[in-house]
């Protein structure tokens, strides 16, 4: 019973760590690159516009989709590691 509880605690710690990392990347891409760092990225041209504008419009959406797939992939690996897969 005690090892089962330790296993569940370790699983949720790993899950929360993964979610935290994904949220940090999400905030950096959407708020950081799209808003705060936009003036610094203005000199880099991507697709006929500057990189800051690109992140604010298309780059953040592409990054969000990438984060979703990354999270699903890592959670499947985590589920297998802790033997809680479907």
C-alpha cells in the first residue's frame, strides 16, 4: 500500500513538472516572443514580415499545436513508466 502511494505521488509530481514546463514554453512563445521581445525580433525577416509579428500571428499557434503533441507523447511515456496506461 505504501509503495503504491509513493508511486502515485511520483507520477503526479512528474505530471505537474511536465505541465509546468509546457506552460512556461507557452508563456514564453505567446507573451514573450509575441509581445515583450517583439522589438528585439523586429530585424529578423520571416515570410515578408518581422519575426516578432510572425510569432504573434502564426508562430504562437504552431507552437501551441507542437506543445499539445509533445504533451501527449510525454504523457504516454509517463503512463508506461508508471504502469497506468490504458
